[in-house]
C-alpha cells in the first residue's frame, strides 16, 4: 500500500525497480494475442467476402442482407437486378449480397429452392441415411 513512496532517512527516494519494460512487454503480448484472436480472422472473412462479390455472375442464387433470396438477372458494376419472385425484380447494391446459394433440384419436393451449400450437403447425407435404413 505504501511500497513505492518509501523515503529514506536523508530525504532521498528509492528508485523504482525496472517495472516499465516488463509492463510494456505485457501490453505488447496482449496486443499480439488480440490481433490473432480477433483482427486477423475478421480480415480473412472480409477478404473472402470481397472475392465472393467480385465473382458474382448472372444466374447465381444469392441471399441478400435483407434476408431475401433471389436470382441475379443483370449485373451493372455495383448494381444488381435480382429476381425475388416470378416477374418481381429488385435492384440492389452488390455489397448487400451476403452469400451465394445453390439451387436444390434433387427431386425431393424442394425443386427451385435456393439453399446454402452446407444445408444441401446435410440434406443429401440425411437422404442417404434414410435410404440405408430401408
């Protein structure tokens, strides 16, 4: 409690013992740890998203930030025309695309429904399991 400001009998103070460098080292290690835990993975996701946006083509099924699913009809620089229902088109910014979806057309009653690739893979595994049980 009174440790750092100890006075000597002749009025001189004791010099602090090299704590500045060790504190700097601790903060540097904390920053490096935060970088690898938070900043680096976020940059990687941003880069993947930018690459996905550059690779968009007409005919792709996409999920928009608003939650709408649709098919890209026309691409004009940063503007997309997306068909969200038969005969209903919406113009959206390219940056509003969250992910590219795949069309599920495997004859199980979901023809024409756009689903995420991991959902399609999961449904194919389930259908294989049910076929094996029979």
